[in-house]
């Protein structure tokens, strides 16, 4: 008798990692007859994260084993970059993960899947004698750069950001030096060494899962199949299995819809509200927040804005706080802003149920930091974007969305080069919400939405790709 396949998925801390892993688990369980155990590493900093895990178990569709993090404070500089922190956490968790997965009372997996930061645990798949996959919950261009970085490390001299020519990756779009992802910004930093290591480890899996669909990046996906291009570096199959995103109603970590917010949204005209939100970690400086507030007000468009206290320290500062929802926006927004915009805008401190908001018919645009989950949530709801990349690989995502796919607008001067002024913010908001160009962009995003929905349907590309993964056993 052939037993039901069982996938073990190792998930690193952070909402941006947990969300696509839970969606992958749902897909495997509901569409491919696979049982799943998620091994979730707990960083204990995010309330939203623990609430999301709780919500994922009611009703229960898979087993979730939380792996408490050992004390790593002695191994890390408190100011270490997020990539360094995650890499150290995932390295130190290996003994606990190994014991948990090999425990006698836990069901033996027939497939091991790790996320981007879990590649050091791939050898556990060999120990178990099962196929091992890496789930890069991102796009193919980012994967290309990541697996290529060990080569660039040998070929390129000096800092990447100081290069005068764009970085060439066989078979895909050039990467402008200023667009490289955060770990490549300083080659002397530990996060760079970790990133090069990860880039070298991914191709040692038996396959790579990407949270995209075939028609989103056909050229880059083809380059992975061509041995004269990216296929030279990655000899294992790349499976576009997405877009895997949460559906509305399940978006709020508490499972509750915020009454006031949705009552207000229900009263606004169709596609008239711009949603401004910078992911789970994004923060702005005080100066930039002031310009953002004025830009929104001057645009005279309706808005919902998820705000966090400003900080000049780093653009991903909210990853390092506990995500409490009790701050007072009037203490850092321009004087009178809340009163003047009372009838056209809502300011939500810290966290909002993003998927429910993006899927509401009154939403007409998304001012986004271009995290990959947010990007997919926007596309799948047919919402055009204003791209405001802050950290990680978001500068590349922004270029992909605005220059290649044509579903977003970007500022003339990028936000990482200094403060973007209120007039520019007003221009972008009006472009997407009221101008002719906005209509064309909306048309393109709706086309993409349709191709994404089709890819996920039974018998189509993403469905088939995940079926292939589900059916591989050694
Ligand atoms: N998110 C949310 N409410 C917020 C901020 C973020 O629900 O106020 C969710 C968002 O819908 C997305 C995830 O958190 O699913 C953020 O992931 P993404 O990859 O976009 O960015 P990251 O936070 O990892 O930078």
C-alpha cells in the first residue's frame, strides 16, 4: 500500500516567511493529498506571528511544531543585520529541528522543504533519505541573483554598489549596482558571507520552489532550464508554484475584522482609496513621514495609512520591536494632519488586516514597500502599486514591478537616496488614482491577476508544478 506523502517544512521567523509557508502547507493538504508538519522557529518578538500560528491551527489542517530558540545573544552583535540574525538563529536551531523531526512519535516525512534561511538543514533530508527542496518565497530574478552571488563574489572586485556597469547574470535582466539586495551592500559584513553561503547551498537541494507562476517571468525561468545560462549553476528543477497568498477573511491575525475600518471602507466609492503600508518591518524617518503625510493630504485622495513611530536608525526597524498597537500617531504626524484628513483618511497604528483591505472593492491603489507577499497580494486583487522599496530584495522587486511588468509607478528619485518630497508623493498618488496612465496600469495588473488565477487552477502550470513536487519520493 502506498502511504500518504508527508511533508516537513522548516520555517524561519518573521511574518514574511511564515505566511507563504502556511499557504504552501494549505495547498499541499487541500489540493495534493499531502499531510504536513510545519516546524516554526520562534523569535518571540512578534505578536502578529504567534497569533497567525494560533489561527492556523483552528481549524487544524496540519501539525505545527514550534521550535523555541536557544539563547543566541552571546553569538550576535545586537545591531547585527536581519539576515545575520536569521542565519544564526537557523544555524543554532538545527539540533532541536533534527531531534524533533527524527523523534519516534513524529510521523516520518517523505519530503523535506526548508525556506531560504533553512538551507543548512538540507543534509537532514539526506539523513532521512527523502527529497529535499528549498522554498524561495520570492521571484525568479531574486533567485537568479542569489545563486549567482558565489560567482559574482569571485568575479567582481570592490563593492557591488560602486560598480559602474550593471551586474550581468546569464539569461536574465541586468541588476543595477544600486538595486542589489541588502546583504550585498557591504562585502565586509557578516550578512554578505551568510548570503553567499545560502546562494551556494540552494542548488544542492533536489529542487527549488518559487512563489511565482510561469507567465510572470518566463524568460528567467527558461534561463534556469538552459545549461548555457542559469542552468549551469542550478542543475535541479525550479518549480513556479504560486502565487500562494492568504485569502480575505483569514488575513487578520486575530481572525477579526476591524469594524470601524471596514464600515468606513464600505462607504467609499469603488477603487477610490489608496492603501499605504510598508510590510511587517518597514519604518520611515521623521522627515519622510512628514513628507508622506503632506503628499497624501495634497493628493486629495482617500487613504488608509498604517503608521509606525518614525526612526532614523534603519528602514526595517519594526522587525526589532514587539509590534504593540498602542502608540499615538498624533505625536509624530504633522500638527493638525489627523483633523484635516478626518473625512478622507484613516490612520491605523502598527498593523492592519492587509489582505482584507486589498481585496475590498473601494481600494484603488497600494503604496507598498514591495515585500514579495505584499506584491502578490496586490496583484491577485488587481490593485496597481506605488513602489517604495525599503530593505531586503525590495529594490529589485520595485524595478520588476514598475519597469518590467508595468503594474506600478516609482518615484523619480528613489527613497533610498534621500527624502522624497511631498509634491512627488502627491504626483505618484494622483497618477495611480486619477490619471490616464493609472488606467493603463490598472489594466495590466488585472491581466496579471487573471494569469495568476489561471496558473493555480487544476491542471494548469502552478498546480502541476506542485503536483510534481508532491509526487516525488525517493
Ligand atoms: N501585513 C499585514 N498587515 C500589516 C503589515 C503586513 O497583514 O500591517 C502582512 C502582509 O499582508 C504580508 C506580510 O505581512 O502578507 C508582509 O510580508 P511581505 O513579504 O510583504 O514583507 P515583509 O514584512 O516580509 O518585509
